[in-house]
C-alpha cells in the first residue's frame, strides 16, 4: 500500500506560455505535483532517524554494543530503501525526458510516437 505525499516548497518554475516560462504558486499545484513514497520506506526512515536521535541526544552514558548495532542496522536498511527510491525517481526522470522529446516532435510525429507518449503517461499515472 502506498500513501500519496506532496512535497512542495515555495514557487515552482515551469515551462510554458508565450513568454517562455512562468511561476506558479506551489499551493495551487497540490493536485498535480504528487510523489508517493511507500509506507514501509517512510516507517523505516522514521524509525532509523528516531533511534539514531535517541542514541545521540537522550542516551546517558555509553550505549552497549547491541544498541549501537541495532541503530546501525536500521540506518543500513534506510540507506538501501533510499537507494531503491532514487532508482525509481531516475526511471521517472527518463520517462519525463522521453515525453519532452516526443512533445517537441509532436507537430510531425507518427502514430507510434503518439502511442508511445500515451503509454509513458499511463505509467506515470501509476507513480
């Protein structure tokens, strides 16, 4: 199961319009700029950060080796999951670049190009 999360900070620059580019308020784009992170990844990340924070901020004395090992294991798991998320984002970036190319050729495109663009758009809807 995945949960939709929207990560926006300030204005977003987008291409479009006769003037070349325009600034859109990020709050107005909430419905169109969504990024889904798996609940497992978010849970793993929060757990790793929380346990690490506990180790450094709230631990009195020297922690035992088992506690340190447990925190390191959580951090390794979070690093691995972050890598998997970044690979997924690189795949999205490749699809967006292909859409950009197909859009640029849209005026003289063939039906195969149009079908390819529609397939890519359908895959992006799944993200």
